[in-house]
């Protein structure tokens, strides 16, 4: 190992996951067929809309947390001395992209429900 290897791994994993989530959000949903198998099509669409709306709420809370931490952070990482402020700002931007993607999917699913 080398000095800062743990920090590099930790923050790169954070950024990789935050970059991959908007792509995977729509495509990799776990749907329990036991509950949804006998549901009418419209109820399934309503459930999907609710699902994405809850995701939007959770992601917006995460974005708020990252932004709030960005405003208050003054320190640096332990080994590499990277300002935590910029890590939180990048995390905020990536989570906002995820929030907007989830919001657009919520609107799309809501429109499909009314068709």
C-alpha cells in the first residue's frame, strides 16, 4: 500500500457509484412479482410512479446533506490533504443529477399512468 491509497479508493468508489446510479436507476429495478403479478396494469404504473417519487425525495435529501456539508466544511483529508469542501461539492453535483433523473422518471411514469 501507499500513503493515501485508502482515501483514493474511498472517494473514487463514491464518485463511481454516484456516476453509475443515474444510468442504473431506470434499468435495474427490483420488482417482486409475488405482489405485482396479479395487479392491473394501471396499478403497476401507479406503484412505479410512487417508487420514483420516493427516490426523488431521498436523493434530494442526500443532495441537501452534501450541500450543507459543503458550506460548513473547512478541513482536508487526512493523508492527501484534499479539501473536503470540493469532494462534497462534487458529490452534491452528482447527487443533483441523480435527483433530476429520478424526477424526470417520476413525471414520465405519472404520464404513462394516465394513458
